[in-house]
C-alpha cells in the first residue's frame, strides 16, 4: 500500500511541475504589452524655449522632433514624428512637464495640440511662480499613453 501511495504522490508532483513549466513556456510567447501597459514614454524631450531648440528627444516610436513655433519666448509647439498607436486620442495622452531649476522659480505646463498615428504636437509653456510672468527657459517633458 505504501508503494502505491508513494507512486501516486510522485506522479502528482511530476504532473504539477510539468504543468507549471508548460505555463511558463507559453507565457514567453505572449505579445509585448501596449505602450499603456509598459509604462514607457512614447515621446520625451528637453527643449530650450528661449532659443527655440530641441536639445534632446526620444521615446518608443519617436524618430524625429523639432519646434514648430514659439510664442514670445515663453511657449513652444514641439512636434514628434514617428510611429504611434492607431486610434490614439489626446484624451489618452498624459504629459508631464518640468522647468529647469532656475532663479526665477520656473514652472512648466504642457497641452496636447494634435495627435495621429504618425505625429504628436505638444505645446509647452513656462512662467515664474512668484510673479506669474511668462519667460523662456529649458523644459523637460514626457508623453505617456494611458488606457
């Protein structure tokens, strides 16, 4: 009787181990998560608004970035070209912006202007927190896709 019980336990343990390895192997073939699930920025940039330059940029799917227009050296429309999820809307984008540390107590804000599967246009603004006066400064921002 002990031999039968031992054989049954070994068989159950072996089946359990085989089943978990099959699940693990199957999970390796799952498609990579969408940008919303991966937490990776689809676009990001460091922009010198005063001089109208994109200092650096990147992001998942982003191939090019440039400043399309500036407004009184305090705002800029930053264009990102690349490959973005189809059917994307401005309501699905989350933009996080920050002003470079400056003696002017700078604050940055950003708005989504336009969205397509090949282009994103983001407007960034800078102002002084102590006087609310707009001024040109360096801005860092990132664009994420929400669910």
